[in-house]
């Protein structure tokens, strides 16, 4: 059999998907534990993941765009901004499984192996989206810390700080949920070649190091925000104590006024 090239295209959106809602749009779609699979003739398909990632395998661009438009129509609030990523797999019976020059080569390519590539791409694309969010959080946190270093204090109005902390906590939860959602596929347990494909792809997309970097930045953001919030609370407590002291002094003066000789 001659070699064949398989094309994958991944798109990640900001919003999460309801797979059951989207399943009703595509007759013949298969709903799994982690994704919705839409078969596309002749032998391609589209994988839809609940965390907002869509991966097309051997699907023409116009057909892929048509499916994305159907998803956008079903989810009106879906943002126009999206992150895309492409990847190529070469199927060649004469070649041993491995990655050469950034391209995965396999001796044979079947649906379970295609799902592994799609799943890894979905994680990678989602991670790229979260990397942008975390970088923004990291920059905003650095600005707060620089202000604290420069002025030695923070603003009295802590409501924006509380909203920012809520945003950071929500982002951290989403990152951990998404990147831990897709554990090693069961198909890799009984197929050594598939297990090797999975590990090679994770290394190719540098998922482990990228995740470690994200966790480190999120931890730094959390620690810095705890410091800033602690300073803000201390300042408000000091002001409260000063206000109480002033009130006590005023009450004392008022009580002594009648005793002053006229």
C-alpha cells in the first residue's frame, strides 16, 4: 500500500460546549465520554470536545467551516476569536512508528489512532488558549506587585482586586479541569504502538512542560494576589483602628466639655 497523508485541524473557542446539545445537530454523530464524533465521508471525521475544542480529521476546508458555522449558529454567544492549529500524520507501511521532522509517521492509521491524535491536538490547542489567558493574568498581577513595591500600599477600593482574584481562581480551576480531563486513552493499554504514539505526540506538543509552566505561573499569581490582598486588609484594619481611636477621642472630649469651667 502506498503512503498516505492525513491532515488534522484543531480550533479552540473560549466557551465550553454542551455535547448533548450539539449531538442533535449532526445525524449519525457518536457521543462518547469525552467527545462527540461526527463522521465525514469518505473516511474523515470531526471531534468536538466539551471544553470548546473542535478537531477535524481528513475533512475539506469548506466542509469543516460548514460544521463550525453550524456550531456557531447553535451557540450564539460563541466568540469570534479562536485559536487554530494544524498537524500532519503520514501513514506508510514501510515505516516504523515515530516522529520525524515534526511529523508523525505510522505503519497503519485507524480510528483509535486518529482519536489519539485528535485528543492530543485538542489539549494542545486548549492549552495555547489558556497560555494567553494566564500570561495576561501574570502581567496584571506583576503590575499590582510593582505598585505595591513602589508605593508600599494598595488602593483602598478592593472590589476590583476581589474580582481579579475570582477571575484568577476560575482560570486555574478551568486549566486544571481541562488538562486533566483527558487521561491516557484506554486503547493505549493493549497496543504498545498506540502507547508510543500517545507519548510521542505529548512530547511533540510539549504538553508536560507547558502544563508545568502554566501551573507555576498560576501558583505565582495566587501567591502574589494573597500578598496584595493581605496588605489591603492590613491597611483597612489600620484605618479602622484609627477611626475607632478618633471616635473614642471625640467621645472623651464631648464628655469633658460640661466639666470645663465657664
